[in-house]
C-alpha cells in the first residue's frame, strides 16, 4: 500500500482497476486515464529533452530514452491528427480542404509553413471551426519532414 502512495501512476491505474472490478467504471474514466497517460508521456519527453540539453551529450542514456519517447509521441500525434480530420463533422471545412488540396500539398511539399498555416487558418475561420491544438503542435515541429508527415496525416483524414 505504501508503494502506491509513492507512485501516482500506479495509484491511478489501481483506482481504475478497482472501479472495473466493482462494475463502476465508465467510458469517461478510461478516456480520462488515457488522456492523463498522454499528458504524462509529453511531460516526460519535455523533461528528458531538458536533461539531454543540460548534459550536452547526445550519447547518454537520457538521449536514447528521449528518442524512444519522442518517437512514440510523434506516432501518437500522427494517428490523432488523422482521426481529428476523419471525424470532423463540418462538411464546409471538408469541402474547403478538398478545393485547396492540390495547392496545400504543393506548399507542404516545398516546406512553405507560413503559407500552409495561413491557408489552414483561413479555411478554419471561413468554416467557423476551432483550430485544434493538436494541429498547432504539427506546426511546432522543427524538422521539415516531421512537419510534412503530420500535416499530410491530417489532410488524409479530412479529405479521405
């Protein structure tokens, strides 16, 4: 029992398990647990990035762990962006992206981030749709190839 007090993640999972066993677990409980896990993974990535930069040594164990977790988080974001695009119910937004798809694809391919962001924002505003935070995250990636994969993933979902 004392171990659970020292490990909040284990405590969280144990609480969820007890809810399942007692028949009181809801879908919302699982959604919350998964969201908390995702936030924890992102926070761990940020802390490892700081620790790696602090040590100024990319050949240490912090860096290899950072690469593993950042790769998993990147993969999760690819899937999430595709789902966001696929599940968006706004027909006007989907139609606007279809009309602009070739132009957007060309701009993405050439790495024209500012124009891509402008066009995305314009489409979202004209469709009276909220610009999702996960989509903003795609524009934050410093590597061009990562940016392209993330934006293509969203477009593949919304254009279908």
